[in-house]
């Protein structure tokens, strides 16, 4: 999921560059290199600035809510060609070439992606105060807040979307940026709003690397990984599992590298990561209830 997140952040950055400089053509390797930059930034913070993690988390929570409100209000206020309610709630347009059922299943991936990674607080419990109370609270509030804001934002995008083919095939590579530009009519305004989203994605990369590395560390500590004695080490000064952080980074870089060769292959990784998170959550229910 970290590799996917880094790629999304790269898409937003390069999409804004294309919007401002229309002659610039986005290449796959550009996306991979910017995704690598996002990953390296997250690694630097995790290794040399672990004391900043809780401050960054508090900041991004406020930033996330503020960005949602600002973006939603601006879109609804500036868009003068809103789609009717029937378009949003009842019409079904399929341009995929697949049957309606398959198209619907693929489309659900977008909504499922927004409901991933709510288990992240559980991976950081050993570094939390009153973890038995605060971790469940964080997970529940994340689900509620994410579901409400995510659904509202998707509705806003659906009402404000212009021509579907133009939006889907935008040269920016990011349909959301095209919707923002079609609504505001301003490149400056679009970049301002898109930057707010990009910051959320980039900071999320830092959090995903942190919780992913803690999972690696926990498995290694319980001798669940090859070379566990290496990945279970904790730095004596920073109290950070540096080797686990570096392993998580390497995995992210390797997955992002797939985009060097094939976009389809990388999009498959995105789909698998989304489905994997959902299925891994579902498998816990029989275990908990003893069924």
C-alpha cells in the first residue's frame, strides 16, 4: 500500500506540472522517480525524526479535514455545469469494454481503496500511551471520519465532473485535477487545491512506512521472517527498528519499479493490495468468533 500511495503522490505532483506546462509530457519513469523521492523522504523522517511522528499525525488530521472542507466548498461554489442527481445516483455508463457486472466490480475498487489502512494504529500500539484505549478509538474514528468525508467528496466529484472521456483521458494523468480545473477555470486555483491533496498523500506515505516497518519488526522479533536477528534490531539511540524501516523501503521501491515496464502490471499491484487489505480483515471474524 505504501508503494501505491507514493505513486499517487507522484501522479499529483506531475499532473500539476503538466497543467502549468502543457508541453511537458509525463513519462512512466518520471512517475517512478518522484514516487522514489516520496519514499526516501518518508524514510528520512522515520529514521532521523521519529520524535516528529506524533506531531505530523496531529497536523495532518487538521490539514485533512480542512482540505476536505475547502476543496468541497470551492468545487461546489465555482462549478457552473453540475450534473443532475439522476446522473450521479441512477445512470450507469460503461466505457470499459467489459460487461456491466465486471465494470461495477472494478469500479468498487476506488471506494475500497479509500477504506484501507484503518488498522495502522494497531501496528503502533507499543509506542502509544494507553494503547488499549487509544488504538481502538483511533481505528473507529478513522473509519467513521474516512467514510463520511470520502463519500461526501466522491459525491462532490460526481456532481462536478464534466465530459467523462475528457476527464478520464486528461493529459495530467489525474482525473481529479481535471475536475478541479474544469470547475475553477484557474490553473493557480487548481494547483492550490491539488497541492492540499498531494500533501495529504505524501504525509500518508510517511505513516504507511512507519506502520509497515513496525509490522516487519514484530514478525522478525517473533522469528517469523528470514534473517530475523537483523530486522528485529532496534537502534539504541533513536529506539527505531532501522533495518525494518529499510526493508520496508526496499519493498516499496521494488513494487514501484514495476511501473518502469508496465502500467498494467503496477495497477494490478494496486488492485491486489486493496483487495488484500479487505480480505485480511474479513478473515479475522471467524477467528474472533470461533467459527
